[in-house]
């Protein structure tokens, strides 16, 4: 079952907002240290764990959305998005010269 585009869009943009918010909180809290010695002396703030989860979920949502958009346009050249309607199945793209897409 394909996820609803509105849900995917909400996860994608909401996750990006949460990730940015967590990075701002982490920096504002003073837990991001440039000097390694002061970094080791301070205890690690546990905010990096939800940050990692939010970043991973957001990156996955963006990647899956990109794949869905690429797969959602049959008949177009995968390189330059040229409309391949009317071309023989094995012909190269007349716009960019890319090989014909594989038909699965």
C-alpha cells in the first residue's frame, strides 16, 4: 500500500522542522563544543539521541519521496525528464543521449 502523499509531506517537512529545532536547542544549551578537551570534560546532553532519530527519519522520508517522484513519471527520460513518447523502446534519449530506461 502506498502512503498518502499528504502524510509523506507532513513527515518530511515536520521532521525537518523538528531536526532544526533540536539542533538549535543543542547549540543554545552549550553542548556543542569546538574544543575537544572541554567536550570530553562536559557530560553529553542526551538531546543528541532524539536528534539522531529525527535526522534519520527525516532523511529517510526525503529519500523515499524522491524515489516515489522518480518512479511516478513513466515515459520520461530518467536523466533529463524528456518525454520519450513515440520513441522506439531501445532508442537513446535525443535530448541528452542517455540510454533507454529499463522496463521492469
